[in-house]
C-alpha cells in the first residue's frame, strides 16, 4: 500500500544519516589527507570498490544478516547489499584483480559504509588498511603502527593496543559442539554482559563443565588484578593445541614490540569479529578516550572462501567521523589553519566590471577564497557572514570621486575579537590585486 504524502510536512534526512556542510567537510578532508599521506608513506596503495555488492560476497565470508544491512533485489532478482563493511569487498577485488600479482598486496580504502543496526549512524565513512600475502605478524604490527602514527598526527598524545586470539576459543569448543559452528556460540558470547549470561549460553549448547570453567575464567576473570596472559598460560597448559595458541599470542606481542609498541595487552574478553576473523584480533584506542577507535585482525580464510587460492590476510578499519568526534572531545582542533580569504563588497551604483575582473585575477594567484558579497545588506551583517565562513577579512571598496581610481578600501579583521579596522587607498588595479594575493 502506498503511503500518503503529507505536503505540509518538511522532509528530513533518513534516520542515521546527516547533511554535511563546509566546516565539517573540511575537517573530514583534513583527516583523510593525513591518513592518505601516512598510508602511502608505508607503501599502501589506494583502492576503491563499488558502493553495493552481491549479498553472496558477505554470506561467504561473514555472518550476514538482512536485518542489520540495507538489502535490495536488482532487476534480475539477485540480492544486493549496500556495503556494510570493507574486508569482504576488498578481498573480492583482490581475487578478481590482484591474486596473480607479486605479494604482498598492501591496500588502503576510504569510503562510505551502511549499517542498518546502527540507529544513530547508519551511514558513515570508513578508512581501512589491508595486507595480503604475509604469513607472519609483521604485517599486522605494521598496520597497527601505521594507525597509531595516524592518531598522533591528528593530535592525540598516544595510543593503546589490545589484542586477542579467537582461535583459543575455537579450539576449546572444537569437538564438543554438535552440528553447530563455534562462530555461532562465540557470537552470542560476545554480547553476554555477565558470567551468568555466558554460562546459560554454554549450557544451551551442552558445553562441558571443564570447558565452561575455562571459557568463563578468560571472559569474566574473578580477579581483575590478574592479567589475561597469566590466565591463559594456566589454561594453555591443559593441551598441546592451546599451548600452540599461547605461542601464537607471544609471537604477535613480539611483532608489536619490534615496531616499538611495548605495552600492548592481551584481552581475552574481546570477542569482536567472530564472524570472519580467523585468529588474532586487535584494537587501537587513543589515550584519553574510553572506547576503541579501530578494530582489526587476521582473516586468513576469506580469500579462499571467495574462490581464490589460500592467502593470508590482515586488516584494520575505523570510522572517519568517529576519530573527528573523539579528537574534538579531547579539545583537539582538526582545522589548525582557518580560511584566509575575504568577503569583498564592491561599490554600489557604479560599473564594477573592472573590479570583478580584478577579483578573478586575484583568485587565479591566491589559494584562498575571494568571495564577492552578493546581497545588499548592512556592513555588520556582511561581517557576520564572513566570520561564519571563516574568512580573515571583510573588505569594503568605495569610490573616492568621479574617476574609477583611486579607490578607498576599508578592511575589517574577522580573526580576532577587536575586529581591527584599516583604511587604505588603492591607487591602481595592481595595488588591489597585490593586497588580495598578499604580495
């Protein structure tokens, strides 16, 4: 049934989306520029991918839910989805175009993703780093270090790293679950908010008492003073398989330390990414912020699941808007340099053709904006408008007599509280051009 249109109701952007204007866009572009420069300095090359994909790409690689994504049928009835993440589409692109190229393949991406389950922000920009073809953890450590460098470049004082190993839990559950993938159990445990809730989940799947005790000891330790590594060392002593995963954890920690990341912490309660990460996972969190910025991990089976040859892979991603909000919450000014342009008011009741030509000449030599005032309004309103646009000066040009030149120019500073006023005489067109381009 078609909904009736209320012509008197003012349309709003869809829930979880926003209209973004100049100041916010400048911040986004500033952050993107920092990310791009640092990523390229580490040898990552940029990739772009379609904004929508076949839902099959995500069904093969992760726990895909229509309820949490924006899906739609195409003209042939095939299920499509607005990309909710980037790992799977980039891996699909790797299989299609890069699998036969020399490895490693180091890629970075920036673009919008769409997640229906995020009611407050269903559309946002995501930045990601991906490396294919490296088995050891040097690739993971390089990605973590690169993102850490980005956080410092934004203005944070430093960053912290937490990591985990999903293979620990998969090994504990292996052979116990009947006709149920361990990912299903781990996904439910990820959202358990207490040991009691987690225990009920494990009882639901008939997990043995011994395995339940080990899982709860790692997920909800009784003594917060005991670190996760000590807890896992105790659990790992119970089998060779778990002992091997302890070795994996220590190798990852060593790789981080080789990149100067000394205080990384093992966090066994972290079960993010159970849908597609295959082992080690990691998080980066700026100092002074109480939530993670970036999540990542290894997805060594993803390329093979998409029809490619088995290829080790690791990657990390985070929201661009999120890091801006985090930075501003810490008092970090993203736009260090304001617009140094002008709002220019031309004389009234006179031919301004020559002056407009001069303004255009100045624009061609000046990197900042030189905007002509188009409305006939009071000077204080023009200055207020210029301040909102971030201009440095409001410039008023007046005739001094019957001849075109000289002209009187009154310049008001818009970048300080006093609003300094300067009155100057422009003898020739060149004088005005030179002033506007700061020569």
